[in-house]
């Protein structure tokens, strides 16, 4: 049960009591109940598990701990049975009885539920031995597997709000900012701006009041680390925001969350309510005299509202459109008052820095990029999910040591970092160290942490077209360079993928990209050319193949390919039965033929053929 805390001593006493009652050796099933695992029926599995434990009179002896995201989303639902640390993946409701009878009661691992390493086929029993986890540095994300995100007691047990108490009673606001500066914390939401510099500017700016904002408008396709932090450890983010408010002299904060994140909103609202009830949020926090309130604002799903000024306009009830960058939000932000905006991951780092010190944090990472970064590793990679790695790790280590390599032993082709506005980095740069500056030099960026792996079957021209199309649709249209530049860029790319391009189009694409970079109103427009410019830089030969040879080397652009049936055909008729336009003819057990005039190049015949008899040409 929660209690009202009137002083740091009250907090320490409550923590001691929680820890004294906690038994680390108790049989505990840490079950992921984050969004991804919920989509794979983890809640029905949990219900079946509870029923089986009750059936065997084990409900008081075995605890089910509903946690946030464990990170290994591709293997979900996942669970860890402690204290042994047995790791099960892809569990289903019908597995519950066997898990209780064989593993909980008899202590036997169930082989079919163990993780299988992709390259060797080895079954791995214990969580500590899974390479996906072992090659990470999970200083922020690691506690997700140890706590119930809806329990403030769990957060207190692992040291929660100790950093807030330390900041309020042992540090002056300027000392908090200096500690963050010495740590070298840079914003994890995009451009990597120094957090302390922003905080100091806001603190020193004239204004009747100040605001502290948390950006949880995570709009990049494939990126979901902010959502998983809010779902898995919401108090860590809330504590960071409160400390930030104290440091800059703010008494009011907002979190701007995507409408598509209902579970994150539910858990963060619970965190706010519990913190207020305990005296950790609201008036006279811990008896310090410092007041701070937190509000939740729901975003409508506009990608551009991830941009700072558009986000603030949306909170104010105006259309989410950016404004010129010569007006600094640290001085004139929300309601024209000094405002600090950082994203979810940035705020979650703050309590760690205050608790463990700037030197500890600065010891992780590179000279210009300190700490760790959470990436959503997706695409053509064996182990997809959320990975937290130290700054300076190479792309190769992320893709092969953590990601387990490319499915089907296909060749790695490229990796895009930084979401739809990020660049595509080729195989020749696989040993590139991942930090803010190195990625920028390679024509990409850190962004909010999206990381998409592409294999040999990916067409880079089509990739540039896809992301340009996304950005074109998401542009607010306020400024001409972004609005018209993206439309023109998309039209040119579309022509090239249809075999109608000219070599002069490549120069025009580069010219359009540079104009957008130099003159767009906000970062969406200035970074939008990255997918095109980076693919032109590293994969120009693919563009030329589309233009000169009217050929798509990857066999993706339908206007430039056709399907043929080879003499491997056994006449099974599967392709003919599945063709939606009846373009395939042939007798049973005889070679079939595709009528090219009827063929719509959907690729169904290629996908369903079991004998590799259909080829792209």
C-alpha cells in the first residue's frame, strides 16, 4: 500500500520496509505484458497460468509478475522463471499447464519453448545466455523485467525517487544542470542537442513561468522504444521530468503522447496518480517546498507534431505546424514562455545520472556521445526487438551479435537509422561506430532510434520512394521547400521505378535535396532528403540500372520485371490456381506458361511455387 511521504527519511523508511518484505528467491514468473506481447495473446496466457497455479495450490508460492516490454519482441510472448532464470518464448495459453507441471513443480525445462539460436540451432535455457541480451548494456531498459509498471512500490524498491530526493535536498538547481552537463547527456529524440545547455538557457530566460515537456510523440515507422519505456517503467520518466522541473525552475510539466499509445497513457496516468498520493508529485514534494504538476496531452497522430514547435502548438490547441527556428523554445516556447522539451528516453536517463554521478555516465560511450541508446531493430534481421547499446558500438555488432544476422543467410545490403528521415548506410560502413556525429557524417542520423535492416532483395530506389512518400503525406505543407520539394522528389522517384527516368533526374534529385536541407522551416523538411541523398551516394548504380537498363537489380519494381516459368516446373498447377487474373496456363504434370499480356506482376506465382520454377527476369 502506498503512503504519504513528508520527507526523504519517510521515503528511505518505506523503501527499507519494501525491500525487507521482498524475497528475491521466491519462485517468480516475469511475464511480458507490453503491447507487442499482448498482440500475441499474453493476457489469455497469464489467465491460464493463474488458473493452473491455483489448481495446484501454488498461488501463494509462485508469483506472476506482469512486466513491461523485455525487448525481445520478435520472440513474444516471453517469460523468465526466477530464481533459476529459465527463458521461454512464443508461449501460448495451451502451454500453461505443462509449464506449471514440468517446470514449476518438477524443475524441468521444456525444450520446445526454449530460444533457438538462428545460426546454430542451439537451444538456450537461461536468459543470461541469450546473445540478444548478453551483448547489450541495459542501464535504462533493464529494470523493465524486474518490476510491475503499475506498482510504485516496485519502483521504490529498485531505488526509485532517490534521485529526486537527492536533487531536492542535496543539490541546488544549478548543480543539477551542471551534473547533467558533465555527464554529456544529449537529447535522444533527434538532433542530439546537449540537454544541459537547453536547461540552462531556459532557466536563465526571463518569464513569469516555465514549462517542462516530455515528447512521447513517437511517429517513426518501426520505432517504439519510447512507448515501451512508458509501458515498462513510467516512474523513471516521471522522476526525470520532476528533476528537470526543479533544475529549470518550472512547476508544471506536460507529456505529449501519441493517441495510438493507450497502454502507455494508462500506465503513465497511474504513475502520476500514485506519485501525487505519496507526496512525490504536487505541492511541497517530500516537504521540500517545491511544487510540480504533470499533465497528459494526447496527440492526434500527426508525424510533424514530433517537431518541438509543432508539438507546443498542438498542446496550445492550435494546428500542429512548426515555426521559424530563430525563435528558441528554451526562451519562447509553450505559451511563449521558457520551455524545456526532451523525449522519453532522455528524461529516463536523468535519475541515473543524479544517482550514479556524471563520471559514471560519461564513462559509457564515445567522446562526443555519452551513455547508451535504445534502438528498435527491425527488418531483415533474425532477432528483432528493442536493443540498448553503448554509444560507439558498431553497426556490425548490432546486426550480427545482437540481431543474429540476416534470415536465410542472405547478404546484408543496408541499414537505415533515424526513421523515415534517416539515411541508408551500406555494407562497406558496417564497422561504423554508432554515435550522433558518426551517423551524421555518413548521411544519416540517430533520430528517435529506428533501425531497419535490409538484405540483398531490397531495392534502394524503392526504399527512397517509400520513405519520401511517407514524408510527403506527413508534411504539414506550411513551407514551400518541404511541401513542393517532397512532391517533386516523389514524382521523379516514381518515374525511375517505372523505367521512365533520365540520368539528369539524379542531378535534379540532389539539387532538390540540398534546397530542402538549406531552406525548410523545420527539421522534418531539412532531414527529409536523407533517404534519397544517401541512396544516391552509396547505391547510385541501382538508380542507373533502372534508368539505363530498365532493370531493377533486386527484382522489386514491378514495372521493370516479369515472371517466367522454367523447366523446373512439375505441372502441380499451384501457380495457376492462385493467379488472380488467370494468366497461367498448362496441363497437369506439364510445363506451365505465363501470358505476359495478362500478368499484373503481383508475384503470387513466385511466392507459392514449391519447386523454384518461377523466376524474376
